[in-house]
C-alpha cells in the first residue's frame, strides 16, 4: 500500500482560463498585488498545466480544473520536458547562474522543475528577493570597480520639497547618504546649470544604494551621452509595488506619455543646449526638456534596465498617467499610397474590406491593388471584376502556388505609389483617419515601417505591435485586452518605437522595400516574413513605429480559422526554426520589451533570470 501511494503521489492539474483571468493574473504578478489564494500559473494562451504533489493538491482551488493522478515515471517525464524546453534556450553561463546544471537535473529533478517553472511568471516581491538585492560581495565588487575608474562624474541632486514634509525630505536624504558612489552634492533649485550631471527627486522619493554608481558607470562608458534613465517603482507603506520596466529610448513614446519620469540623470551641457539655464524644474518641465534633448540627439540616450528609483505614494489610485495623442503633419504634396491586398476567393470578406477603405478613408491619394492568388469562386471573380473597374482599384492575377511573400513582392513592384500599405483582406477600417495617421508617422525622420492597432470582432485587441523573442519567436503585445484598456504602463494607448509590427496592416516606403528585396520568398513563405522584414529595416538604420491611433478590425480567426493541418503545422515550425536561426543569438533581447521580463511569455511578466549586464560583474 505504501509503495502504491509513492507511485501515485503526483497530480497533473489542467485548465483553460478566460482572457480576463489571464490579464488579472499577469497584472497581479507585475504590480505586486495580493494574488488570489492558491493561484496556479496561467500562460498567455489561458492554459494551466502544473505538476503537483498529491499532498499539496488540497491547497489549491481545483473546482474548475481537470486533475490526473500520475505515477513517478510520468511525473519525471513531465518535469524533464519542461526543464529541457527552458534549458535549451539558456547559455551555459545562464544555466549556472540560475542553478539549472546537469547535477541538479540528474540528482534533484523536482528542484530543477521548480527553477524552470519560475520562468512562467514571478510575483514582484519574489522577484525582488531573488534578483534585486545587493549582497556584500556585490558591494565589494562595486567599490573595487570604482577604483579602476579614471573619471568621476559629479552629480547634483535636486530635491523638490514643495509638496512633502520634513520626514519626506529626510527619507530622500538618507537614501543619498547610503549611496555607494560618493561624488555628489545636494543642490537647491536656485543653482545655475553647469556641466555636472543632474538628477531631480521629489521629497519622499529614494534611490537604490547602487543607483548613482550605475548611472556614473554608464556616463563613463559613454561620455558623450545626453541623459540616462532607469526603471522605477512605487513605495506604498514601505512596500515596493507597481514597477515600470521601460523599453529602450523612443521619441514617439515620450511624446505621448512621460514614460521616463524622474528616474533620469541629465547632462548639464545637454540642458544648456535645450535652453535650460536653472534647475527649478517641475516634472512637466523636466519632461519637456528631456523630450527636446532626445529629439536633438536620439543616439545619445541610454537606458539602464534596473529599478534604481523609488517613488513614494500614499494612494496609487491618485497617481495619474498623462497620455496625449500627437498627430504628425502630412507632407506636401501628399504621397500616393498603394494599398496591396492579397486575396483568394473570400468574396464577402474582401468586399467588406475594400468598401470600408473606399467609403471611410479620409486620405484620398491612394490606389488599391488586389493581388489575386488564383481565385476560382465565381462570385469572387465577379466581385474582383467589378472592383477593378473602379478608378482607384487594380486587379493583378497570380496563379502560382500560395506564397505570401512572393505574392506581395510581385504586387509591390507594380505599385505606382511611393508608399506601400500591406493590408489583409480580412480587415475593416474603423478609424477614418487611419491612413493619414500612419503616413504622418512614416514621414518622420528615419522611420521605415509603421503598424496599426487591430481588433478582433469582439472589440478586444488582436495586435498592438510585436515583441521578438519573448514567448518563443515573435508575438503580438497586449492581445485580448479590451479596446480602450491602457495595457502595461499605458503602452497600448501610445505611439512608440518597436522591433516589429504585423503586415496585416503595415506601411513602408517602396524604395526601402525594394532595396531590401521585400519579404523573404524562400525562408518565410507564409509566416514571420513581416517580422523578418521589420528587423532588416531596423538593421538598415530605420525605425519601426506602431500607432494606436490607426484602428482597424482584423477578423483573422473568423476568416481562416487556426492553421491546424499537419502540413500547415510543419510549415509553421520550419519557418519558426528559420527565424530563430537567423535572428536569435545568445542573450538576445528585444530592446523595446525589457530584459527583466520572462522570455517564455509576452505579457510583461517577470522571470527569474534578467538578461542584463551589471557593470560590477
């Protein structure tokens, strides 16, 4: 009997959660909220699959879950599958760092399973304890590192005490006195700007003890830098919460919301060039100054992906985040846009798409190219024929086997416009100014690609830009959140630089597209061609921008369903493997995500192994 209990001592718990439950779970983790009692990890697709010991099963609410008792052999196989799925994505040094070494896997597989399960999401408080606390060894290494420096930048720390009391001021000063870097002085707001470095605190706000050291290290590494910003969080009743893990520098992003805040050190020389002569700056004035500096020298901005600044808050509900819409002017004369729509048969979907363009779009200098991949349905052929008689519409027929990249490339070569708009046939225009909004972004300096915000038919978000790497290959950000939901740090509501966007609705310059040989027709016939193109655009020195102000419906899952055939699955896996081989390198990081987030999911959840370089290590 005892032997039987041992063999059946494990249980696999499975469930499928709603979109709302997935969002609540991710939010509770990152914001350090009290999680619902006994919550098991929920993945972005809503799936729950965890292996538990039988004796702890009663600790979890499993009313709506499927439970399957398994023997030790099956339990070990389940553990090994998860362990190796993470192990193979780590470098040798990362495996050592997180404790996922061969000895652990062989002799203590349950603990190895516990380690890799942390990549599925960590509570912020647990993350702080695991990766965000200095040890005595760290402090010794920081002091030793400073001894090697030949320069020592001086910081002037300006504390705004207008809204705090003496205890708030004392709290801020105490955090300054604990700094491991000592070349700083406290200044008042009447000081004239010099060529020192400036950091602006609000009374009650504090710095991590290694904050000035890390800022100084970055300044020494890049002496021409204009400003350096870090991640930050809030402190409520002495508990750290609501962290802001920020993306790389983006002028577009900062122009619509102050995502940098006060967690920034600014060069005095840069302030002077921006016309700032004294340091009596409010937060809005600091925002304006940084925006001006960053606009003048976008290549002289650095981001430290570490929480170095802590904002005091009494009531987080009152901490408002200002978000504003910025529309960029159109050039004169207005450029011709060629809207390329790949299609085959689906006449009702196509008709809805084209009609929405012709009837709703306020920007009028465009042509529509229907890239027909061998339509046979009689009604669809009739529709294509009728549409082709319209002044703005052309019908291009291509009877070759389906190859999305080849089909679009051929149409692009025959396009008359200087701007190409790739648009799926299962889309529908929602905001009439969608095209002019995207053109306004595309015509800004160095922009090569612009993407739109896409919704499912139920008004949840289908696409709000792409993250590369997180979740396995490339995935949409903010999928399934409500249409007007703000997303992580309001990122679902603001224009911003990203690494990639979907070609379900994408603008790019024709000359740039042709110079980069368009979409890759050989390796990415169906999937990842748009992400691959975006990464090549960035490689060529151009920006990829996503805007939430160009809105369309995308009925993806309704028009073609899931790619569930064996042939389609094989093709998808092959193209994903090609993509990873081409673009992923050890420690690959999407700069517009954050290296502190877990790489196994794409919904802004923390992992146990931040892919960041600490200057003292």
